[in-house]
């Protein structure tokens, strides 16, 4: 969909590696024309190469290339560029709706008289089915087999649809369930660090880059692959050849020095990094790590830090190509040709970090001596809220105070059990994907803690739901070989599945008597998980306080059973002889961990596990495959339905107009996450989505989750703003998806109110505070907003991905100015909003006028900034969304 390439700077060169010729676009040759780029941040060198390779005089012009070199003058830029990643990575929660959209676009193309086969990924797209396994069964030798069976039963309709995509779409592959999480499959198998493709009989080499429909796509930055999370909408556009439109970013350099002390984990380090970068403020910026401390980190450590870029708010958290990169590629089974090309290409292009390398120049920097890192947790509801382990127990008293439970030490019976529950009891302890399960150090450490505890006759507390969900089958291979699996099993950490479980809300139900005791007595129950997300209502509807921790600490808290115990000073429990056992008695030394890894983890494990990665189990292979260019929609399916986005669409554009007479659907506070807007977890029976499913013959036991039903817009629009912890200030005293309809004053579900407004042709707005849309790259948070009839979202600040997704769905993102906010304007939800200035035509980041009419008839005019940040985004919005724009171009 772009013009022929120009290469006006004449930068195409040839190198020979291992007897094979590769063409490449030389940064050294470009520097002769645009100026020295040797000290550009590594990430910007990747973007520069991308512009050189795709220069066409249309989407990429010579001035765009010069602007990247000129970035060094101010170390920031307002210049917009068009970036084309090499490939797209998807997980199934976000991947299924993306494939649904492609199927709907094929149907729309046919309706418009075009060729449906034009709707096809042009870039390689890999979908890894990793988000659908739930922890129904646990602490049992058959837990894995039972959970896989339930997964296949629940998700058969979705998997049949994905099999259609696999057979009908070009450049599209699906990694079957039970293989691992997308990020670890990417790290261990899919990524190459330097990518190649065939063009006109020549092999072209260039940096491996990707975008992914999961915010933690950034994990691959640890392998020097520039990648980040985008919404499914933006990923689909990238698949279809549409560039990612972006401003040349600021790049923050994070200098690491020193070495981790004895007993300190990569998780402790990353939680410290998250806290520091959140305080620094890096939303929408690139972060690049440098300094001598990188030489003291394993590549798995680097991947752990890169994984949590969304938690520190950055677009990416990048580590340059180094000897560690080559060593990891070799150890995980990549071939010699790949290794030779990566080294030769990186050194030729100035993308290699090694002895004597000059530090890049950065927009700003910060530094950390990693020898100062202390054992840490993060919680109870945000990843950046780090708590030192030594202060976690007293800090929990403040958490209880915040929940209105200060000083409440009452103990409550559990039906049929001989124990009681109280505030602070750990009900979930999960070693879960994806931050840590790429890292053998912390997983082996967890196994060694379990081994010592088991040998002393200790086990988990009976109220703790334990689980082990590795990101790769290789993990269980080396835990088996190290002799640690039996000890993890003895403490209840049996394998439950290979996939994203507790972190995404797939923690499964607590045992009924425990759930009943927690809810009946309004207990502040706790989860401790080795993941990256601990937002309210996400992990479990029964658990209010959630803490991120390293895998060995997860095991320790399962043994202790309570967040009120100071596990740095108090005993975790007693051995079989009644002697107190402390954390220091169980914690392995660094040498113990490294010795166990050295004896158990081999290159052959990776080669064996990935040799048939796309084949899947016999159950997967037995799923019937539907043929055809367009999908035969099943009107009875409750998982996959034909979405309405393209109904009645024509080749011509209806330009957007001013919004008049809009009512607020929700007034929300700060740090509203995409999980608040579009939850992924359990569906409540009495919710609009639950009622819909029951009306369509689905029993409560078969509800599955919101995440698994993202292919059905009827479920998902009913689930928009349905998080059980959402607090809509328009419905004071409520928690969950409630609002007050105006002008009737009736309190009802947000979905029901939206339908009443739709019947009355009343447009809607949503008003929020700071960091609106933080969290996962969840396109349904924008799709659901659109389908409820919301025309604009007006907030104090946006997180990057959600703002982009709103634009992609034709919802106008507006930002308060001049100190205005919901509070300063005295908004209560009875107001009427008029947004003017749209009719006159839009330009990026322009000011618009909003007139607020209060219930007493008084009016106030305010100025807001349109967060259509680039010319491309204006075009997308004018088309009604990015997919509408792409479809019109393809049809033309």
C-alpha cells in the first residue's frame, strides 16, 4: 500500500556473512549525508534504518530521515514518522477479536464489490494461544490435564475460528494451546534479533522488530528486538501494511552499575526499576538501559526488566545487542547462520554494545547501583507501589486502614474446615506468567525453597490456592531434571498449565467454603503472584489486596499463609519436630541456584520443545477446519459473532461533526485501567453480560471469562465498564458498572443506560482524571466505548496505548487544559456537553471548545486539547477509525 522505495541517500549496501550475501541499508552511508549518528540511542538507530529502508517519498520522506539525525540537537522532536515493524505478535484474548475484525473486513470488502483476498496480513503474524487456560484444578497431579481438557471444551468455538484463520489467511500462524506464553515463545523461538526477507531475488537483512497485541510484548526488548504493545486495532493495520504513526520519541537512558547482592532476585530489581521510572515519568517515551551493570545481568534478567515497561509506563525498555544476546540465541537453539548474521550486522551498523562502546546521548538519564536493591514486593493494587519486604507486614496495617478494617483481628470459621480466616490471609499464591517465568534463576530458587521446606516437613497453609503456570515447556523440563518438581508438587505448586493465568484474571475460583467466608465477612484477602499486574478486581473477585513478588517469595508466603507475618523476622512455620523455621533457613544461595541451573538446563531442551511448535496436541489437530475466503458466521455462537463496525459502510466518508447535547455516561477518577473499562476476568451472573449468556442458554458454570469471549461484541459491549471495582462518581455508594441515567435520575447498569441514550439519539461522553487507560493494550476498552455510543473521552491525561485505540475506533480523545478537571468544574453527572470546532476541520493537537450546561441552566466554556496527535490519526478519525480507513484504501 506504499509507493516504490526510493533510497535517495543511496544507502543500500551488501555484506557477505558465512558465504551468503545480504543487502542492507547502511547507517554509515546515511551519516555521510545527514550527519554523524554514531551516538544516537540504539532504539533510534533501529527507527532510522526502518526509514531508510521504507523511504518512498510518500509515507517516508527524506526530511523524516534527516529529522531522526537532527533529534540529537535537542534530544527530543515533534516530528512525525511512519514506522513499519517486521512482524506482529498476538495472544489469543486480543488475537481472536483481531482475526474477527479481519473476517468482518473480508465480508465488508465483498459487500463493497471488492476482492476479499485483499484483506490479508502483509507482515508475518504469529498468534500464540496462551490466555485461555484457567486454574480450575490445582494442587493435584492431574491439574494440568484437567485444566487443558476444560480449556479445550470451553474454547472449542474460538479455536475452530482460529483454525479458519490459520488456513485462510496468508502470513498467519497459530501456536496451539499448552505451548507457552507468547512472550516466551517469542524470546526462545520466534525472534531472530536480525530479520531477513527476500526482495527481487536478493536477501535483505534488517533489525528484527515487532508490535504485539499484549502490552508485555516489550519483553523481547531484552533480546535487542524493538517491540512494544499496541491495541489489536493498530496491530491489524500494521498487518495490512499500514505504518505505525508516531512522533520521534524522547529516549531516557537508565544507567545500571554494580551487581546484585547475595539473595537478591531479578524481581526485586525490576520492582525497584518500575518504581523509579514511574516517579521519573516516562509515559510515551523509550527507555534504554546502559552502563557496566548490564554485564552483570543475564539475558533472562534483561527480559524480566523489559517485560515490565508497561508498568513503568514506557513504550519500550530496550537492551542493545551484546555478547549476551549471541550467547542466549545460541543456547536457545538458533542456528549458526543467524548468530553470525546478528554479530556481523550489529557491528557494521553501530548497534553492538561491547568493550569500548561509547554511551549514546539521551533526552534525560537516571541511574541505579543495583547492589543497593533490597528484597521487595509491590502492592496492594499497583505495580509501581514497591514495598520493601522488611516493611511489608507493618505496611499492610495501613492497607487494612484504607479498606476500613483497621484493628479488626476477628477470625471467621470456614464451613467444613478446622481453620479460620482473617484479614490478610493469603488465599492465592501463584507462580504465574509472564515477568519471571522466562528466568531460570528465580524459578530454580522457588524450587529450592520448596525443596528445603518439604524436607523439613512443611507445606502450604490449607487456605492457600497454589499454582505453577510456566511460560514455556522448557521450564518444567529443567525443574524435572533438577529434581525440584516433586518438592514444588508437595507444597501444592503442581503444574496447572502453560499460559497466562493468575495475572490476567484466570486464577479460577477459590474453594467454595473459602470464597463464602471471604465474602460473607468482607475479608481483605491477599494474593501473592509472580506476575506484573495487580490491579483492583483483576486477579480474583474474592481478593482485594494483590502483591507482586519473586517466585521464591510466592512459595514462602504460601507457607506463611498471611501478609501480617513479617517473614524477614518471624518464623514461616514449624518443621516436623516443632522447631521454628525462618525464611533464611529456606532461602538458597546464589551458588546453589547457579549450580542447579548448570546441571539441569541444556540447549537440547529448547531444540526439542520447539521442533514442532505449530503442530499441537491431537485434540488441537482434531478441531475441524472451515475453508473459504470469507468466514461462515454461526449465529448461535456465543464466542464469535459478526461485529457491526462496517455495517452500511460506503467508499465515501461522512466527515465528523460537532458533538451536541451529550450526556456523561461515567465520571471517573485517576488511574482508571483498561481492566476497569473492559475486564478480562469472571462474568457475574447478574451482570448484563451474564444475563445475555443465560438468555442464550449458557449456564453459569460455562460462562468462561470476558477475555475468552472477546470475539462476541454482544458480550463485550455489555461488559464495558463492568469491572466490579469500578467507582463511577455518577452513582455514589455503588461499586461496579453502575451509573445514573439522566434526566430520569434512575440508577441502572452502564450498559442499560447507554441503550436508553441510544434510543433517544443522545450522544455520550466519559470524563476521567489522570492516567486514563493505564494497563493492558486492550482494544475492547476502546471498542466497547465506541459501541456504547461514547463520542469523546475527556480526561486529564491518557496512557499511550488506550489513547491510540480510542482514535482507532473513532472516539475523540480530549485532554483538559488550564488546570481544569472534573473536580474544579464541579461535575456531578447531570450536565450536558457541547463540543465545537470539529465541523471546521481537524488538525493534530488542536484546541476545541466544550460548553458545559449545568442542571440549573448556567453554562461554562472551557478549552480542551484534541489528542489526535498526528496527521495520520486525524485521517483515521475522519474515516470513523483506522480499519475503515484501511478498508477504503484497499477497496479503492
